[in-house]
């Protein structure tokens, strides 16, 4: 799997949501834009401080998260 080194987590930035390189742009924002049909070029125009690789890694991260399995913890 490709290294995901542009996705960061900081409780002080966007409440700890996964963000792009510590900025106030969340993975969810990028995925949402792609989901409604925005192109990479449009996203990069809306957020000129982003790079194409940021979009790629946001999508890779989101896809990876959907494959996780939540296991219930046994009551103690």
C-alpha cells in the first residue's frame, strides 16, 4: 500500500479529524467534493494551497477506513 504521509491528526485542528498536512481541510471535505462530481482541477482551484497528491492520499485514506472492521468490546 502507498504511504499515507499527508494525512494528519491533531486535536487542536478541526477537532482531531483527519486533515491534509495539518491544514483545516479534512479528508471528509475532499471526499465530499469528489462525491458530488468536482474534478481534481476544480478542487485545486478552490483550495490553491493543496496539491494533487493531497487529493490522492485523502481518497486512499478514506478507502482504507471503509475497510476497517469495528469489533465490539466485551462487557467487564
